[in-house]
C-alpha cells in the first residue's frame, strides 16, 4: 500500500509540473505576440504617410470605368507619388525653416536674399527711377517694367487665391507678403518676379557677360532661398519661374511705345 500511494503521488506531481510548464509556455507565447503587435503598430505609425495611404486606397478601388477609368487611376497614383516626392525633398531642403533647423544661424541671410525678390522694393524702386529719369528711352523701359511688376503681383495673387496651397512648414507670411497678397505657397511670387525681372533686364539692358551670369544666379538664389526657409515647395518655385517667363513674353507682346508712356506719365 505504501508503494502504491508513493507512486500515485509522483504521478500527480509530474502532472502538476507538466500543467505549469504548459501554462508558462502559453504565457510566454502570449507576451511575444503582444510585443510583436506593438512593435509592428509603432513601425506602421512612424512610417505612416497620408499620401501613401491615399495611393493605396486608390489602388484598392474597383476599376469599373473601363480603360478610361484605369488610365485616370494610374494618373492619380502617379500625381500623388510626384507630390509626395516634392514634399519630402522640400522638407529636406528647408534647412533654415526654424530656429531648431540645421542652418538656423543662416536664416537671416537667406531671408535677406529672398527680400531682394519682393514686389514692394521693386515697385518702389521702379517708380523712384521713373521720377528721376530724364530720357524718353529710360522712361519707356521703366514704364513697361512697372507694368510687368503689377501684372506679376495680380497673376500670383489670383493663382494663389485659387489654389490655396500651404507651404511645407507652418510659417506665417510677413507684413510685406500681406501687402502684395503673397500669402500662399503656389506659385512662388518671389521666383516668378525674379525670373521675369532677370529676363527683362537681359533683353533690354546692355550688360557684360559676368553681370548677365550674376543676374541669372540671383534669380536662382531667390527661388532657392524660399525653399530653404520653408516658405515654398520645389514645385512652387519651378512654377514661379515658368510663370515669370510667360509674364515677360506677355509684356513683350503688349509693349507700350514711348508716346503711350509719355501720355501715361503726363496723366499721372
């Protein structure tokens, strides 16, 4: 009887140990599963991109509109991809966007470069030169330049009001920007103005080759400065350059003659 009872106790102890071992393994498996789910959720949150999610939603939609619907979906995906690249590169180039940026110490200098392409100094300087000018040829050029500057402000303000695109960083427009209604990102008014003015000077002023090169570099630096301070995307600046060129071509088509300029100056 003693041997029998001792053997049954051993079997009970072994069954208890097996049961606790199974429970421990189950608990460890549960903890590992929760950790894996947590890490995957954190990784998914850190790499979440609304544009990427939008592209995925577009891809999931059923293509029930035939070949035209398929083409439109593909174009939408391509557009969203290009837009995501534009935002990413613009944020990387925004090295002076804030006080904590990598080039924060150069922010004042970069902003100063951008001010050289602002509309208020250019309009004020053109009017001052027009008042001081005593030659008919000079007045003709200055009057058409003033027309081009006013056309640039109205065009940029109208397109910005229509598109209402925000910049890559949260930044409030300055007082000068509000005066010229340059409060949104697309297109970049400084870039369009720099491109238009540089092309105007290259066409109507006799400049040495070094000055012509410096003029083109100035226009490029004005556009780049707007991206560096986080005010515009790269596509905003490129679009501004294109709009500035077409504004110059339009002014060339409606160029005011010397007689017309003298009549306007006399009326003024």
